[in-house]
């Protein structure tokens, strides 16, 4: 597997294809997790769903550096400044190691306050505590793997993430089976067994990624690369990562707010949200992978001083990803009365979930625009604008419309998702305008040697 140079001629699917496979595998295994748990206990499904929503927020904290790593590595590689790469790699891993240990510990010890704050049903609390203790306590491995994955992708090794996904997904499925239905069923671990399988898979993923990093001689890690400590580079990474993570954190807090509304509607609404989310993730997988691939290509092009090529490349991506996303979300909704039966036979839950997936068609159109343009703006160094727009749209429109339609008007769980639809769609249009305006030009954190010599 040779290292691939990334430039304006790099086909989208060279990067997006493996990422699509990686994300799809992860989604399919998450769906298998949910199906396995649903046959074990309906309450366990809601408990793990709530716990994962909170832990996703914690993961966004780790992505402050992981996101910045993607932008910085892509721009420096595009600018052909290879002499600074080992420092960037080591710094990113070091910071996420410290933050991973710190925030994982804080999260585990404060789980009771957090889960009660979002009004998790009492019957689901104990399983949620168990899941968080095991998975949340080992999230430092995920924090480090996030950085490794960005490093490998930016160096042209997008296939590696897919290969690792196959491995960890096998571990997940086998582990779930062994603890829930297989030879270790007699231990009656339930959610704890599922959590152990998840934690083990993340540890294995990190080990494999590091071994590949050294085997392919991409770079090296070492304390010597932090002497003297690169405070200026750390500042640049935080400057990029903080607004990016701030936007994502705001989005997840907003999702937690919506989840609290749904929790107040009862266990059936909670499970409808969890089951529909498992299927909805299939609708966004291509647009997400295309946006991530475009972010890497855009970063390389901007670092090389090729802003015109970057501008055109983003719209080329949208012409491919938007029609596919619309088709996948529409098909997903049309099949939902049948596919939801893999998770549950309760008619009320299926009805609620199917309504959510109808609203999701509009959500995915906006999300496709959003992910494509926001990822590209960040890659170009324009990382503050997405944060500001996100804060205004999520809370000013999404939360307001979601509460009004879901609670005040009484539409229910589908009404809550109408808020998300209005937020995603309008935010997508605003970020597209920003890219078209060209105000992102000249914001790169590094200039290519070619530009510097002109």
C-alpha cells in the first residue's frame, strides 16, 4: 500500500471510497449492536443510546486536536514542508493523551449528575452507569485513535481506516455474541459485556494504527520533537480546533437538549429516536465521507496556494454527493416500515420512528450542504464563521422550532426533528454562500514555498 500524493487531480473516490466503507461498516455494526441489545432488553437500548449521546459529546472534546491535526497536516504536506511533520504528529498525540485521561476521569465521576440532568428514565439509569464506567473510562484510546486516523488519511492512507474498521467490528460483534448469547452468557453481564467488547475494539484499533504508522515510515513520535516545546504550533492547532470543536460541541449540546425533550415523551419515544438514528446514519454516510475527503483535498490545495482549484473542487463534490444523499434518505424512509421491524415489533415505536425518517429527508439535504462547505471552510483556515453560524442557527432556529413543534404544538418526537431540519437546511445555504463569497481566501495557516518565493 503505497503513499499517495494528494492534489487537484486526486479523484474524490480515492479518499471518499475507503471512508465510505469505513463509516458504513461502523454504522452496520452499531445497528447490529442495537439489534442484539433490543433482543436482550428494550430498556438497555435506551440506556446505551443515552450514554452514547453523552459520550459523543466527550469525543468532540478530543476532536479539538484531531480536527486541527487534519487541517495542519494537510496544509503542511500541500506546502511540501515535511521537516515539521514529526513535531505535529507528536504534539497532537501528546495533547490528546493528557486531555483523554483528564476528561474521561471527570466524565465517569460525574455521570450521575449528567444523566439525571437530561432526564433519563429511572429504569434505564443503572445500565447507562455501567456502560459509561467501562466505555467512558477507556475513551482515551479513542482520543488517540482519532488523531492517528487523521494522520493516516492526510498522508493518503484512507484505506487503513476501513481495514481497521473491519477488524474492530468483528471484535464488537463476536464480543457482543459471546457475552449476550454465547459461552459467557451465564455471567449475565448484559450491557457490561457489550461495553467490554466496545472498549477492547478501540484498544486494538489504536495499536494497529500505530503499527501501520511505523511500518510505512510515515513519521515518528518522540519527546525530542517537543524540545523546545512548540507553543506556537500548539497555539495554531488550538486556534483551529477550538472553534471547530466549539461548533460540534454546540451541536451535540443542542442534540442533548432535543434528547431531553424526547426523554420527557416516554420510553417509546426514546427508543423510536434510537432505532431511527441507527437507520438515518445510513442516509448520511456518503455525504459525510465525501465531505471528509474534500476537506483533506482542500487542505492540500490551499497549502499549495491553489485556491481557485480548491473552490471548484468543492462544488464538484456537491454535484456527486447531494443527489446520492437525497436518493438514500428517500429510500431509507420508504423502507422504514419494514427495516424497523429488525429492531422492534411494537407498532407505536415503528410509527414514531418512520415519521422521524420522513422529516430526515429534509435534514439530510441540509446536512449534505453543511458538511461539504463547513469542512472546506475549516480546511482553508476559515474556522470562526462556521462556529458563529452554528450557534445562531442551532439555538435560534433548531431548538426553538423543535420545542415549539414537538412540545407546544404537540406533534411529538417527529416535531422535535423538524427543528433539526430547519437548522440544517438554512445553515447549509448560509455556509454555501460563504464559500461562494471567497472570504475564506488568504486564511491558510501555512504558505507554500512557491507562494513565499513569488
